[in-house]
């Protein structure tokens, strides 16, 4: 990796996470000040102010991200921030320090750029909400934490952001906390993420004790050195544990169960946190540590397998969702699976490419879905929609752009990024061919559920109650970001055109310095290059599958709900288990959560209260009884006293003699 | 200026004044007591400032002859402070005014007595951390326990008599075992000065160290409390008035971990090395066990009490890892636990004053009517579960990293505490704060008052400071802990040498046969 270090750190990189943090503090203070005011306070004046603070903070962070990007593009070395001591651990000191390199620069652009659009959208979406300023405080705080995650030059700093985004996710999923189920979903998200975080911690401990540092630069250089057949198993274990952390944050099997529930949060949150940014941090982590993972081929294979399995399971589940956001949620899990599939075959920059295009089109789809839900008076059931094309043309148009990208219709951004992953898997040969096949099937599934969704929502008959629901287009504040994102979703593919187009792969070249060390390690193991013909065939295959499935699904569901209902009556059990992600969540409840809770109450009542405390109380009672017995001896009968004294004297004499002997 | 004598006697003078003052006006009494704790806090700040982080030995020492024991053993009134005690002294001085301020509504009967006990307790606790004469230490140790006995018994909850008796008997048992240890130690070494004792003890054989260590460790283990001596704690915590719970969690339990460090590890390094695995296992077990207990509770105060068992497991785990990071982390975590659990108990006390219930089922949805309460509660929970950026993380990080060097397996077991901690605390948060308001009584609850905000805010700020910038806190402990590490290293060498010596001996013996 290009780790030329600038002589001294600069302060301005701190502004990238710092400004949104300031925004969070300001809007948070506004919210608290609002609490002190009487109920009928002038909310209307504070809403634009809160929104402008938050949006400005984002815009400024975006501007500094561009500054970093331009500096790197100008050929500057990695930009290091000023360092501040954090935790002196004795052997080494954990510092607060940031690094802008090619990877983190790209991530900051995505986070702040898309974040800015979502903030603008949210300013319209959340209008009239009682906690308007609080919402923006959380949202800004989230962005600050996400930026900390991607910018930190050491793992502990990343962990701050890692847990920080988890916290914000918790706060935002449970934003409408008055609904108990939302609060429950928030709690579930936090706890499941914590399982991953615990693994992350252990992974860090292994690295810290083995390598003596948690700076990315030294881990990556050490890992390359250790990339030999006699690789210490400790590093593989560390990679495995860190992948466990990634599974939590990026919602992969077995820890994906929190993400579908996370849709309880307001829709801009789903777009920003649970689609575009936070959930991709696991992918970021693996790419960031690519030499470490490349040096652990078994773990890498596992990552690919988990990714493929997740893509498939979540994809099939998306097929049978009735909730609009539910489809998108499972679709997100599935697409993240693609990214991990890419990581598994060592296609690190392809994973990031898909991360970027996915951020475009999934943010778009969520925001457009939010616009639908907004216009439909909070209705999310697609069976109660239909024919909305006429009522919200702008939303419909942009949604279709996003759908086209997601389903990988030819020349859309998702087409190129997905195809690149599949091509890489195919080129890998061997086990990777299985991954490729699963990926291809999932591509068909993706096109199917995407166009089922489009048909159910925007086409066919209007199935909603026209008395109570009056669908309407959203305001400009909400639709403008949709158009920007639609443009990116459609055209984002130019970032990474296939080799056969004979154009430079912009993203691949940009990321080359970051992923080269890992690639170098992997190149020794396998190198598969596709001929141009094979690549053309794969492209054609992908295009045909996407178009065919999209066509079929669209026409099957254009008529309305009949097709869904027919499937449900024919295979009721299959439909149910598919819609619940194959019952995995239910299985966790029965096999994990309930046993733990039962064990807790058993330990508390049986072991702690009855056994340990029982022994304590028993000892107390025993002493009391003994005391009573003894006190009964003080009866006043001289004869009894004499007997006792005599007996005791004899006993003592006996003992004395025995010891003496 | 005899700073340390002043800081110990200021609350004591306050106690005498309040006890004898010919005024009946409660406000005056409260004001005077508050003034004295505030003065103590100020002195604590001066101690913090004057403390030289680079000096490993005791500093700011003072010594006055007191009396003579038979055998010409001089008992001195000697005070001193080092890296092991600086954080706890400062914590005590910092917390007490806030505790007093928090109790101004909840305690309505026999207020004068309450204030007196509180001040005596402060003097006792400061004395425990500052005493450098083992006799004086023991006196302060006992002095600090008596007030809690009365606070529990007089101002406690419904089952206060049971809890008081239990607390008293457990404590008494511990104290007696320690007394035996103290007598044996003094008898064998012929000195009462803790520094001299430490020097002496380091030169003793494993057998001598082992027995003395056992006596002290048992006494402190009860105090911490370590599994399986923990059952007095949930009862005492639950029945104690808020001020009592906060002091108990904040400072009193730390007397146990402090003792383990100063009289266990620092004094008897050979024995500590032998016992390290046992104590790490007990710590790890305590973490998981306490968490499981907490998950099963329906009484929120009891839940926090059980969480203390879990969190103190971390402190013991890190301490007995006997590594640099582990020791640092455990000393810092003593403070962190005091702050975050103290915060939680304060908050529970505030809601109890309004609603007179500790049952989780009696709450639900109160974030709507008490948004500030909700904010502080969530903050405290996050501090307690070790969210990076807040205090708890720094301690947990160091402890787990240090423990990992010593035993990866036990660390892996302990890390589950990070998950379970989130489970029980977030469950409590959800049941109390979120959802619909299901009880009509809760609809009219009033949010935190300025006084309550004044109690909570300084603690929260300190949590944030330690979380982001723990350097000044850790640095103050480093020099003294380095000395302990050196003693441990020397003991390790000794241990290794002994093993080498032992082996040929055994072989010779066998070949002779």
C-alpha cells in the first residue's frame, strides 16, 4: 500500500466528522431548548433553522471531502490528521487520528454526498414531526460517527464509529418510541450488532497482542509479511472474528435478522443508515484490511460462501414481502451478500464498486418509497397500493430508474457492478463457480422481486380506499434529491465499465493502491483472467436474465394481487416461511433468546436465591438455633452445670494428652 | 499545608458540627453539610492538582505518633497517597456533594442523623484510601461500614431489616478474617507501616504469602463482592436509600477492589501469581453470572445492583490478569463503575421519589413526559455498557486487552458480558421509557428539576471527559502500577527459578529411592 506519510498531520481532516458533530450538538441543543418551552411553542420557526444547520453541516463536510479527494487526485500522498493521545495501554498508545487515503476518500464522498441529499429530503419528509430538531441531531451524529469509522487510521478509532453508528441506528429505529414494536426493533438491532462487536473486540485483541499495533498501515504491512504458507493461525482467527463483526454491521447470515426489523425507523433513516452507508461498513472493514484477509484464504472462502448464501436467502425472502420497505430491506441484505461474495473471491474493488452503485440506487429506492408512503398516508402494504403512476409521476419515474439499476437492466449502474462481481467469481474457477451460479440465480430473483414491486405499487388498478387515502406527489424538497440520485443510479456505471468496453475502469484504478497488497497475496494462489469472448457472453447472459425476469414479473403482477394470492393459496407454508426469511429469526427466538431468558430466571431463582442465598440464610438460621440450644443449657440447674464442666474438663484433658503423645 | 489530614477531618468536623448545632432548621443543617462536602471536594481537587504523576512512592505524606501497642509497636497516624488511591480519593470527594444534593428530597425523617452518618462515612472512606498505617487502615475500614448499617436500617426500604442484618454479618465476617490477617502480618513482620509491610512481604516465601494473601483476599472478595459472596449486595442495594446505594456502588465496593490491589497483589506478588487464574475465573464467572441475574430482574434497582456484580467482575478480571493494561484498566474502571452505576442509582432514586415504585412493569413510555430523564437515563446506560467515547469503554478496553494477554479463553467468556450488558440495560430502558404510557399515574410525572440536573450533569461530563481524554487519569496511576508490575516480574522470575530448582530435587529424590 502507498503509505508515504506526510511530515506532520493537518487539522482540517477533523472537520469532516467534526462539522456534522457540531451540527448534532447545535440541533440537539435546539431540541433541548424546545423542551423547556410551553407546548404550543413556535415550532414552525425552529424547523427551517434546525434543518438548515444540519444540511449546512453536511454540505460543509461534503466540501471538505471533495477537498481531500482533489488533493489525492492531484497526486498527494495520504493525508494524515493531527494526532491526539487517547488510551495509553502501556505497550502502545491508541490515538485519535484520521487518514484520508483513496479508500476513505471515496467513502467520505459517498457518505457525505448521499447523506447531504438524504438530509435535504428529510427536511421535507419530517415536516411537522414533534422531534424535528432531535431527528436531525441524531442524523448528523450518525454521519459524524460513520465518517469517524471510515477515516480513522487505526482500528480502535474505527470501532468508535462502528459502535457509534450502531447507537445512532438504535436511536433512529426507535425514533417513534411510543410504538412498543419499534422500540423492540431498536433494541434488537443494538444487541445483534453487539454480538458482532464482541467478535470485533476479540479480533482486535489478537491483532494487538500479535502485532503490537492497531494502526491499519502497520497491520497491513505486517500481514503481507506474514502471508506465507506458515501463516500463524492467530491471524486467521483474527480475520474470522473481524468478519464476525462485519456480519453484524452488514447484516450477513447469521446476524442479518436485525435489518428487516430496522425498517421501523423513519424512511430517510432506512435510506441513509440501513441501505447506503452503515450497513456497508463491514465491506469497508474487509477491504481496509485486505492483506490480512487475503492472507487467510479459508476465511476468505467462508466470506464468499456466507455472502452468496445471504444473497440468495434474503433475495427469496424479498420475493414474498407485502410491505414495500420489507422488500427493500431484504433486497439490501441480499445486495450486501453480493458485496461479500465479491470479497470472498478477492475482488475487493468490485465490492466497493457495488457498494457505491448500491448506495445510489438503494438510497433512491428507499427515498422514493418514502415519498410513496408519505403520499399514501403512511400505508406500506403494496397490496393496498396500485396505479400510483398517475398520482405521483416524479416519484414513479425515479423509482423506476432505481428499480432498473437494482435489477441490473443493461447499462444501468447496477448492471455493471453486479456483472463485474459475477465475472470475477466466474474467473476464479473452482469453488468460486458455485458462488457465481448462486449469484446468477439471485440476479434472476432480484429482477423478479424488483419489478413485482414496481408493478404492484405504480401500475394496475388502484387498490386503496379512495375515501381515506388521497395519494399526492411530494414537494420539491423531497423530489429534487430523487432526481439527483436517479441520475447517479442510471449513469453510475461509468465508474467501472468492463474491460471489453476498452475504457479505463475509473474506480478500479482509483482503489488500486489500497487493494494491491491483498491482490498481490492472492495472485500467488490463483489468477483467473477471462477472455473477451467469455466476458461478452457473461454480460449478455446477465442482461438476458435481468430483462427476462423483469418482464415476466412485471406482467405477472401488473394485474394486481392475484398472482401473489394464487401462490399463497397453492403453497401456504412455503409462502409463510419465505416471507419470514426461512424462519431463521423465529428459530433464534426459540433456540437462543428464550433459553437464555429461561436460564437467567432459573439462575436467579433456583441457583442464586435458593442455593447460594439459601445456604447463607441456612447458616444464619443454624447459628440462631445453635444459640437457642446453647442458651437452653443456661437453665440454672447446678447439677447440669457441674456435669458440663466436668465433661469439658475430661475432654480437654484427653485432647491435651493426645497432643502431648 | 497538611492536605490529607484536612481532607479526612473536614467531613468529620462537619459531622460534629451538624450533630451538635443548636439549630433545628433542616435547611441550615443541609446547607452546612453540603458546604463541608463541597469544601472536601475542593480539597480533593487540590490533592489532584498537587499529585505528581511521575512519583511512584507515596506522596503528600504526613505522620504523627498516635499510641503504642504492646511490644513497642508504634501506631502512627500516617496518611499518604499514590497512584493506586488518587483516583478513588478524588472520586469520593467529587461524588459526596452530589449525593448530598440528591438526597435533599428523599430523606424526610431524622435528617440530622442522616447527614451526620453521611459525613462520617465520607471521612471513613477517605481514610481507608489514605491510611498508610495498617492499624489506621483497619480503623477507618470499620468506621466507614457503621454509617451504612444505620442508613440501611433506618432509611431503607421494606425489607431493610433483613438486608441490614445480611450486610452486617457478611461485612463482619470479612472484617474478622481481615483482622486475623492484620494481626498475623504485624506479628510476623513487626511493623505497621504499609510500605514497610509491602517490602517485608515481598521477601517472604510462597507459603507465608499464601496464607496472609488468603486472609486479606477473602475479606476483600466479600466486600467487592466476588462470586459466591455476592448475595448481600442486591439486597443491600435494593433496600438502601438512594444516597446509600450511590455511595455503596460508587465508593464502598471499591474499598474491596482497592484492598485486593494494595494488600493482595502489591503486597503478596508470589501468592497473587498463584491465585491469578482462580481470581480471573471468578471475575469472568461474575461477569456472566451477574449479567444473567440482571436479565431476570423485574425490580429496576435490583437489576442495577446485579449489574454491579457483573461490572466488578471486569475489575477483578483485569486486576488479576497481572498485566500492565489489565492493572491500569481495573484501576480506571473502579472510577468508571462508580460514575455510571452511581448515575443509574441516582436516576432510579429520582423516579422513585415521583412514583414510589421500582417495578419495571409500573413504568413504560415515560420518555414522553420526562424527556430529560430519558436523555440522562440513556446516557448512563450507554456509559455503563461501555460505548466508545464514554468512560466505560476505556476501562473495559484496557481490562479485556490486559486479560487477553493472560488468558484468551477467559477473555472470550468475559466479552459476552458486553453483549449481555446491552441486553439487560436496554431491556430496562425500553420497558421504562418507551412504548405507550400504560399507567395513568405516569401521565402526570414531572421532568427533572434544575437541582436534579445539577446533580447529574457534572457526573455525565466527567464520563465524557474520561471517555475522550483518559490520559490524565491513567497517567496518575502509571508510576505506582509500574512498581507493582516490577514486583510481579521479580516474583515471576522467582517462580521460574523455583520450578527449575524443584525439578532436579524431585528427580534426585526419585532416583535415590
